[in-house]
C-alpha cells in the first residue's frame, strides 16, 4: 500500500526519512521468523513506559531485555530441553559463568566433576576464587564421593554427561538424588545431550514436572554446538523450571549486561528445525568410526558411551537407551592411542588427516580432531583409563566411509605397527 509523500512537510529530507509514517501491513508469515534488532525500544507514552514489565516477557523495554527474535528462540529452546524459562548469553562458557555468578557468593563452595569442561574449572580457579568462592573436584563416576564432598558451604554442584574429552558417562539420576538429599542446587552442562539424548528435567521419564519426576535445577547449553550446527555462531543458554530460581538468574543476567546479536539468534532459529536429523546423522557416523577404531591395534581404549566396555556405558544405557537400540549418543568420541606411540607420532597422525580439521568445538558440518594431555587436565590419572595419548574426534556430516579412509591413511602413515 502506497502512502502519501509526507516528507515535504519537513524542512529537510533526513527528518522525513527518519519519521516516515509508513508501516508495513500485519499478517506476513514465512518459514523463517523475522529478525528484530534494537537497543532502543519505543514507548507510546511515559505512562506506558513506566507500566511495562520485561521480567515476565509480557512487554519490551530495551534490547538487552529481549526482542521478538530472542523471545522466540528462548521459547523454542525450552521446548527442546523441557524447561520453562530460558536466558540467552554470548557463549556456552558465558552460560556456565552466569549460573555461578547468579547463585554463589563469598563463602560458598561449588563442586565440579574432575572431568568437566576445562574452562569451567579455570573459571572456578580464577574469578570465583578471587570472589572468595571455593571449589573442589569430585570423582564423576562415584556418587559416594560426591556425597562425601558436599559440606554445609556447598551451594552448587556441576554435573556433566558425559565428561569432557574422556567421555565417561556418570550415573546422572543418582548424582541428582544425592544433591536433592542434601538440598544443594545441581546444574548440568547439557551440551552433549542437547535435549535429545535424554531429558535433563525428566530423568526418570515420568513426564516433565510430574509427580515422581527427577530433574536437574539448571541446564546450561552451548548453543554454539548442535543447535547452531554451522560452526559459525557463539551462543549459550541457561534453562530452568523454577520461577524463583529463573528470576535470580535473570536479574544477574540483566546486571551483567549480557545479550546476543539478533542475526546470531536468527541463525540458531534457522538451524533448530533440523537439529534432530543432524544429531542422529552425527551419531551414526561417530558409531561407524568408533567401530572401525575398535579393530585397530593402535587403539588401546575406545571412549564412546554407546559402546560396551566404555566408562559409564551402563549408565548411558539406563538413561538414554531405555528401549534398546534407540538411544542417541551425539557425534563425539575419544580414542586412547597405545602408549607405545609417542606424542610426536600422535600429533603427526592428527596433522596427516585430510578431511578432519584440527580445531576446538564440535557439532558443525566438518569433522574435527584434537589430541589432549589428560594427565595435565586431571588431578590424577583416572584409574579407568589405560595409558596412552587421548585423541578426541567430532564427526561432521561427511560420508562415514570417506572419513574411515582418511583415518586409515593417516594411521598407516604415522602410527605403523612394528
């Protein structure tokens, strides 16, 4: 619809362009939602400005507090993970930091699994320590050790399933029960599960929030990984079901001035409809590659939760594979290269891969590989891990057969058997 040209009523064309009266008609619908970018949000009157409430998402007040684009992404992520409230932050690590800063204060203590995501441990040893918040590491495969470590000062327990890099799958329901018994908040880094392998807010599969259900208090998620799916977005989320806890986190989020870019939110919104298909494809490829590694003499140990004999396989099976053969396990696994091979040989193997790129993160279309020094990452060498050099693989969306051929050529060239 064309409107009358009113720009001539102003003394300068710039004023007319800024205050042009045309508004597009409502009712436009398309597969992709609109993208709203704003710092300033307009109010029709001062009274309306004073009455608007942003905490319950009933209105808009400022770009950091939400736009139609971010509200939509938050609601869809709640549906994915089974939560009721969601906050978006600029990265997965920012999600972990937001949780810590929102619920901990000087004199409090946080417990972290010894196989947790490294930057979360570094956060505790750096900023949290500076704030007078103490931390200790517990054995993620021993619920009794978690119980022993909880003290009157413990306010938060981090959970991770599976553990970062070495992929141990804990008895997650039992860990949550131990936290419940002691009245301690439990937060899960749910990036691996992504709301698909298991439900963090319904660990017993009785219906989220229903009588007898067992749930974590907080799910932190690096949307950088599977929700984005392109290796081109940094974003995280913090999801809850308890309104009071959510408000506590939301107010901290506001005070820290955290926000995400509208176009990044748009990218995740565009990717979400395919996350289940992509997750299953990554999973299938990872299992094919893991099965290949099991046949190789260079492999001293396979760390993939869905494989029998892997650390915590029975726990993965009980939580994720209740109907045998249907469980999901993402596209991530690790291999312990036999100790007879030096670090230099393992590094050369990684360098020799052609399809696998060397790089951190995962969940994108390109397969990745990184060798890790487990001894430097743990308080002590885990008893369930065999000696050797650990290499983590993240499968992309390439052909499994092509990836196996790539692995074969690099093994033959750089990890020859005597």
